C-alpha cells in the first residue's frame, strides 16, 4: 500500500513539474518552424527557377522561351505546393507587447515573410535577384539565431522535431505533385 501511494505521489509530482508552454514560447516555436520551412522551400524554388530558365538558353528566342517555361512552371502542381507554403507566412501575427523576446520574434517573422515574398517570383536580373535572396536568407538566419538565444531547451528540441516532421511532409507533397499524384495539403 505504501509503495502504491508513493508511486501515485511521484506521478502527480512529475506531472506537476511538466514543462508549461507560454504563449510566447508557442509563437516562438511557430516562427522558428516557419523559418525552417521557408528556408527549405526557397532553396528548392531557386534551384527549380534555375533549371527552368537554363532550359530556355538553347532556344532561338531565350527570353520568350524563359517566359513560357516560367508560366508552365507556375501553373504546375509542384509550384502550387511551394507557393501555398510561401503565401502562408506572408502576414504573421505581431508578438504581444508583453513578450520578453517580442522584438526578436517580430524580426524573425518579418524576415521569414520577406524571404518568402522574394521567392514567389524572380524579378530583374538573375544575379541581382539571387543577391537579394542571399541577403534575405542572411537576415533570417540572424533573426532566428537571436530568437533562439535564451530559449528553454525543450522549446528548441520540440521546434526541431516539428520542423523535421513538417519538412518531410512538405518534401512528400512536392514529390507527389511532381510525379502527378495528388499533393496532400502542406501544413
């Protein structure tokens, strides 16, 4: 009987000591997961744009062929999966004024939105656009690094686990879209 009571008391104590997620930690986790997904989507999108535009180099009128190739790519299910993810982070909710890391959270969300917006469609010269993408990636890296500072380890661990799961789902969605299968919704 004593062992049973002791076991029950320890269970209650351990459950009572469980990590409690604050609204700030929840929004931080979401911002960091979104940042990771956008980084992956942008890298993929830049590579695909490069492939699509490179295929037009051998045409009689490379500019016209590049426009046609891009239009076909934009209409593809593959691109639609990517654009859906990138569009989903365009308007982040501002951090609560009482959050300790509210400034860092807002900066990470703004940097994520900027990178996503840039990757939606290439504008201007290819090299110039790539430089803008690289600058936005750098800004996002610095913003997420600043946001991660001082976070509890369980927040960062859970964030990485969720980012890995969502990245795998995103990759599966792209693969299904490319192969003609119906793409499940990107989360």
